[in-house]
C-alpha cells in the first residue's frame, strides 16, 4: 500500500462501519489483515457507537437495577 496506517484510526473506523459493511471488507479497503484489525481494536480499547447503544439498551431493559459488573456480563454474553 505504501502508506502507513494508524492503528487507532483503523480500529475506530472499523467499529463505526461495522453495521454498514463487514469487517472483512473494511480491512480489505484499508489493506490490513483481519487479525491485525482485531488486535489493534483490543489494544486501543475503543468502544464503538454500537457498543454504547447496546449497553444503554441492557441498562434500560433491566431498569438500572444491576451493578456495572452484571451489566458488563450481560453485555458480553449478548455479544457472543
């Protein structure tokens, strides 16, 4: 590709476009392997807009009765 790609930008872009197009296509356009994308995403710790929306929905569904640990557990189980 010839141009250096910034990991944080690729991870954020991939997270924001995830609902619009598959990660495979996003990585293909950026010239980055999927495994590298996921490693960068994990290392950057960026939460996507979708992650925040799902967390909010989980909180609303349970009427804010659960602790942050329980909400995180529910959120992670729904992501799998």
